[in-house]
C-alpha cells in the first residue's frame, strides 16, 4: 500500500535537505516541496503565524515507520506535523514506481510518467 506523508518545514532549504536525505536513504520515492505556505496555529497558548514549506512524501506502508523515525530525528521543529494517509486510489504504474523506488535492491528507479 502506498502512503502519502505530509509535513512542514520552516523554509524551502530545510525542506530540500530533508527530502534529499530521505530519498537517498530510499525511505521515500519522492518528496514534493510546496514553498510559500502560510500557517496560523496555536502554540504554547498563543496564536502564531509562520511562512513554511509543505512537503508531500510518497512511500510505502512498510517503509513509513522508518521514514517517520528519520524525519523526527532530522526535523527542526520541536513537534513536527507528520500525517500519513493511505492512497485509496492510485495508478498501478505510479504505485509500482513508488514501491520499486523504496525497495532496498533498486538504486536507480525513474518515475513512471
């Protein structure tokens, strides 16, 4: 099963470093960085506002626990948003590419486009 994992970073540079690391470690097939997000949230009793970069990782159900663990280790936030969602509907070719890209035996997968 394919999982999408949503998180945010304080900026695009931090997001890119994390995405590169997790893709290189084969914990994610891809991380899509959406810069210039704006979040308004409650933190430690106060309403805060921040510019952030949103990242959407693509991984597998079996790889997710390791991705989450590594993400928590490298994340700059004290309490990072990490939300995982199972892909209810996904094209077979794309799902196969994700599964192949995080498999330990394959070092050079390319997206099925």
